[in-house]
C-alpha cells in the first residue's frame, strides 16, 4: 500500500510516494536557481559527478546534498561560484574527490562535514573563501590532500586534526588566514607536506605529537606569527628554527593530550 504526501515547496507542488512501512528513505541532491523564491534547477538521486548537471553552473544559488549521495566526484560543483549560505555534507557521504567544490567562493555560512567522510581530495574546497565559523574535521577522515582547504580564509577558532588522519598534503591549509586559535596535530599523522599551513597568519600556538621528520616538505609554517610549539611524548626533533620559522620556543605539552589553555 502506498501513501501520497503533498506539500508546497517554493511555488511548486511536490508529490512524494512512500511505500507502507518504508525505512531508510533517501533524499535527492537539490540545487535552486535565482528566480522567484528559488525554484529547483537540478535534482539528482545518488552519487554526484561532474556530469550530474551542477558543474560550472553560475545560476545556482542554494544547495542541499541528499542522503542518497555516498560520494561527491571530481569537479562535481566546480566553479558554482554563486552558491551561498551554509554547506552540509551528510553522513551518507564517504568521499569528497578532487576539486569537488573548487572555486565555489559564494558560500557565506558554515561548513559541516559528515561523520562518514574518509578522504578530502586535492583542492576539494580550494578557493571557498567565504566559509565562516570553526572547521571540524570528523574522526573518519584519514587523508587531507593537497590544497584541500587552500584560500579558505574565513574559518576561525582553533584547528584540530583528528587522530584518524595520517596524511596532510602540500598547501592543505595554505592562506587560511582566519584561524585565530591553536593548531593540534596528533601522532597518527605521518606526512605533512610543503606549505601545509603557510600563511595561516593568526595561529596562536602549535600542539604536536608527531616527530619533526613527519614534516617531509618545506616551509609548512612560513608566514605565521605564533611563538611556541608544544611537543607531546611522541614528538622529537623540533628546534627553534623549523619549517620556515625562526625564534620559536619549544615547550613540553604538559597536559597532553588536551591543549594548554591560552
């Protein structure tokens, strides 16, 4: 037995057929254009790729990613520069591929990354400069690839890399000038690339529990102004001149694994 529910959504009547006792009902990904009150421009069930109809569409204004999506493919929303508001990646999504939201600089709200995402690809959010609020990377993520958040200048607060992450790519957080708290890197991280945190100009301190040899690139901390690196029990090899910085103080992370209050 089916049931029909009707509702008025942005000047359109939508019928949704539900089977009796249906469970785990998935929702589509929907983008709205700029006409009238914002009418549906693109609607997709399932995973999103560059051929799903969003790619390089400057007319799109609003975006809701549905729970039917498990992966956001390469360049899926490339140069959708007028998308605005906040962006929520639902828990159904496990991967965000290279360039997924590259140059989507119209967002002017928060970014929420669901608790199932395992990888954030190269320039996935590159040049998404309008995001604000804190950035929370869930414990499911194992890799943050090259330039994943480069030029995301609006994030603020502290940045904590979860202990699920093993790789932070080159330029991963390059020019993320808004972070005005501490940076915490756990001992799960084995690779930190060149310029990874270069130009994160407002960081107040770094808490690290991975050996200095994990920073395989160069100048990862260049153009920053914090003065102290707090080292945990697994951190070795840190000196006052490190990754493009000089005059640093190297101190014990006394209340490890909790950051020292500023």
